[in-house]
C-alpha cells in the first residue's frame, strides 16, 4: 500500500470544511465588486451602477439562502432526531423564493426598464467570479503546501 492510497483515504468529504469560506467570499466579492461598480458608474452612468449594485445584492442573497438550505439539509441528514417541520418549510420556501426574486428582478429590468440590463447581469455573476477567485487561491495554496512534493 503506497502513500498515495493512504492520502486518498484520509481525504474524505467529512474532512473537508468550509471554515471561513463565507468571510473569504464576502471579502473577494467586495474586492471585485467595488471597483466594478465604480467602473459601471463611470462608464455607464447611474443606471448601470445601480443595476450592478442591485444584481450584486441579489446574487449575495441568493447565495446565502441557498447555503442555508443546504446546511439545513446536511444537519437533518446527519442528526438522528427528526428535523422540525417548520425549519424544513422555511428552507424550502427560501429555496423557491430565490428563483422568484431573480425572476421578478429580471422581469422588472426588461419590462419596466428600471435598471440597466448589462449592469444588472454583471452584478448577478459577481459571486460566481468570487467563487472562481477562491478556487484559484485554493489551488495555489494546495500547490504551495503539498506534502508529497516536500514544499511544506
């Protein structure tokens, strides 16, 4: 049995944690979002800047509610006691409310012309950019701290 087999067995879903992930994503989102919002204000005007800000806020709310729903699901499957029905209903409600909020916001953006469309869509994908930056940072961290290659 080689050391790679031991390493593969020691790395399981149970050992992976998201300690500080919310905080890191928040910081990365701010680091990407503030300059992007300023650029939207300067290049596209007030409508574009407000559209970006609205999309970014909606993106963050969407992420938080999705994470809360997944956390409730994980806790309910790991615990031996049944999860309260009220909490399950709230998680399901928030899960579908995310789609309703995004749909209504898109409808208002296109139909009522409240926000600039490009700015709004750019704000909606802000958190996706933050997740991609976090992934790249984690890969770099893994390369620099890899015990198999003797770098740590």
